[in-house]
């Protein structure tokens, strides 16, 4: 039998549907279409929620796209469609405390239009936020993250100071889009990609659409621009990472580029939907990831609990749900002290090891 203990929380389907609608509105990649199809296949309620949430948008583009991807088969489909079309008038899209926030205070620039733009984007612990940049690029920041943006008429240069970010890059052939992380530079080629900075010397890149050129950060914008013109050249001065691929960089050394199957891609990017997914990680590692989304820290009192393998998914920042799952599945009890530390112990030693 499996040695991995499963724990699942009942998800807020409406919230997930809202996040999918926002993706459909800006256009889905092939990988995202596959991911959406799998999510819809999990439950008929998922498809229903997608159509319900789409009704709040100010045009029918999302509804039209959904009708192609997932035709309604219920007998009342036609009347439901008419109701959705009538209801499609406006949407206020705001999830506070660990959910997505859309910031549309900027209007897109015409490609190559001259405008200097400097801004620092931040998120506090436990919050994910999406920012719209003047060129039409969208940047989604994970918890406790900082990105510095510096645009000019010749380049678009960003720095991921800390944390994790998804970059949905607007095309502009006249100005390359580069993100500096530590001593590495990631230059987009019509791309959607995710970068996580674990430390000054360790980072991860996942490309969901297009390609990203990985080079040393000491290369100038001019050198990077020259590199882009040689993208088909085998002597390209950098590492090219393509759709569905991931690379981990430790101490400026690139690990082998990994082609991610869909389930692993979903796991790595689950934070973009406000979720965390675990697939057999030790409890100690899972709790370390959970801690990124809250000021609460965990103390595993019983050493044998640290290596418990857990799998499942739940909402980022949902500490109460996590503790309830640990108690019901592992007989783990907790005590919270005055310093915001949760101490975990086993109420039944026999049940603290992995299930055989």
C-alpha cells in the first residue's frame, strides 16, 4: 500500500473558477488549457462555476471561449446562456488576504513608445497580488515578494529582490524584457514564466509559454539584445528554456533542464491560484512551505513526525484547515504559544509514521 498519507480540503470552487476566468480573459496557453480541462473533469460543479463567474465580465469573450471549450449539456443550457449573457456587465475582482488582486491603474503603451517608468512592487506575507505594467505586462507576486521595475525607451529591466513572481510579458520587439535574480538574468521571448528566488545563490525558473534566455546578470542590455538575434544559433551565449520546462540554478550552476509533466507543472504553479500542493514531501518540508504564507512558525516536538510523508492540497494560509487535517489524518495535536509558534506533537505514537 502507499506510504504517503493523503489529506484534502474541500476547495472554494467559486474562488478557483474566478482565477480560471481571469486566465481565459488574457488567453490560455496549451498547457493551461490542458490544466483547465483536468480541473473541470474533476466535478460537474467546476464547469458550472466557470460559467457563473464568467457572467460578471464586461463582455462575452470569456463566455464564448468557455462555450467552445466546455459546451453546456444540461437541458437548461440555452436559457442559462441567455441569463449569463444578460448578466455580463461588470466585475470587481478582489480577493484579500492570500488571494488575487488585479491592479489596472495603468493603460498600455503602444509598442516602442518612449516612457520612463520606475516602480517597486511588493506584497506582504500571506498575500498574492497581480500588477499591470504600462506596456501591458502583468506581474503576479507571491507572498512576501519584491520586484523593482525600470523601463525606458530602449529596455524593460526588472529585478526580483526576493520571493516569487509570474511574468506575463507583453510583446515589444523594440525593448527586451529581462528579469535579474541574484547573478542571473532571465530574458523573455514572448513569454509567460515563473521565477522563485530561494536565496541569493538558489533560484528556480518555470516557463509556461514561449522561451526564456538565461544568462549571467553581468551582461549588458546591449549584449542581451544581440543574443536575442542569435536565438536560432547553436552558439547562443546562454541557456534557452522553453514551454513546460524548468531549471534550477544553485551557486550560478544550471541543473539539467527538466521537462515537467502536467501534474508537476500544476504543483509548482499552484500558488498562482492561492493553493499549495504536496506530493509525498516530508512534513517538515511541507510546513516550511506553509510558513511562507503566514507569520506563524511551526515547531515539530516529536522528531519522528518530521519525516511523515504527506500529499494533498489546500488553501495557502489556511492554518486552521491544515491543523485539522493533521489531527484527523495523523493524530497530531498542537499548542500555540504567545510568540506565534505552533508546537506539534503526536497524541498516538503508533500513528505518527507513514501508513504502510
